[in-house]
């Protein structure tokens, strides 16, 4: 594992990046572009915060988030890979894959145009969890918008099927007041109602637990938040599916790390390759799953 001190030696601090540690010693990278800031945990290569200039944090991080080895951090943008949801045929394996519970390697820090960019690589590849040899890289670009790119390359001689998600937790004023547009008339699997297949009618509004996997996603998704007087726009590439989730009261209690009434101030809108949108990579092939997030006035 690269400690914060190791990272300072490898990447001398600058006006555009510096390092610190979580209360449990996880190395944290802070990326800065003018008055815009973002924080990334090296554990999980997980964004924890993105604050555009003159804006409240766009990402939600639970007050009770655990920064503990082997556990995932509740909030920000956890990476689900190489399977989304439960493992397809082995319930002993963790939900949402294993890379969110691993230390990644920071391999580059640079400025590209008006943005600060960081690149991470998952070096130690846990063959116990996944056979075909794949490599995985994450690129985070912080500027007027936040760009997150997860790159999978199949280095093996056989085809490999991967499902994944950029499991983004967005900060909102109140779950009862927001609405989500951009998924109207799209089919979805309703995980709260026996995985039944339904069609979205109009904007999404919340009045209880909601857990849906949308397909044929081909447009920008927007979170309209009257309380914070803003619209968060999420555009995906290399993705035709999106997951929308709020655990509401009971599921929050079962999860145990959502914080008191935390569900009221978060909504997940995940840029994904889920269910039938899973991707099969031929030998030598590369796939890019990309989310571009920005606040629109
Ligand atoms: O993305 C939605 C979802 O799959 C929900 O079903 C819920 O379980 C959520 O992910 C959180 O999963 P986690 O493993 O982080 O508790």
C-alpha cells in the first residue's frame, strides 16, 4: 500500500494536489482546480467529495461511513467491478465485486487543460475472485465538470464478460423534494418488486425504497433539486444502463452505516453496465465506462 508519505515522495505536492489521511489512516488525495476541490480515497480509488466553485458538495458521504479494511466506504463513487450486484453464481462472493475493497496504485497526477487529473491502477489482481486476466484503470479529471473513466482491458486469450457501475451517491436537499429526468419511457428491472420489468412514466419521484436498473439509457440524466437550487447532470458513455437507488428507512437501518436519516440527503444515480448491458470483451479488447458530472444553474 502507498502511504500518504510515500505518495508525497512520488508526487511532490503542488497547488493542484496534496495528500492527507482518513481518521483510520487511509491515504487521501485532494485534487484542486481553482476553487473546485475533490477528494479521493486510494483505498477503492473512490471519490469521496466533489465541490465545484461556489457549490455545496455534489457527492454524499455518510456520517457513519466505515474506513475499514475489507469494508466498502458508504458514499462518494464506489466502483462495482467485475460484477454488479450479487455474484452471478456464487453467493459467497461479495456484492458488487471486490475492487472497492482494495488499495489501488496511484500512477499519474497531472494537469490537462483546465483540469487536474489522477490515474489509478489496480495492481494486485485477485485471481481467487476472477480468472481471465484483466487490467483495470481509473482516471479522474476535476474541473468545471467531473469526469470518471473506468478502463477494462482483456489481456487473456479468452473472452471475458464484465458487469460494472460507477455507484455515485449524490448529495441532495431532501429526497421528498427532488425529481429525476432523462429516464422517461425507459424499461427498468424493479428490485423492490420481485425484479419485475416495468416502464418509467414521467420523472422519477421518491416516496419509499426505490431500487431500479434502467436499460436503453441514451440521454443525460438530471437530478432537479429545488432545495439547493441546482440541477446535477450525469452523462454516460460506454454505458446503456443506469441504476437509481434510495434505501429509505428500513433498508438504511439494515445497512447500518447510512447515518441518522442519511437516506433523506442522498440518491444514487449510477452509470452502469448492468444486467443485459454487461460487456463481453474479446481477447485484447478494451472497454471504457465513463461518467461526466456537472452542476447546471
Ligand atoms: O445499486 C443499488 C444496489 O445494488 C442496491 O440494491 C443496494 O444494495 C446498494 O446497491 C448498496 O449495496 P452495498 O453492497 O454497497 O450495500
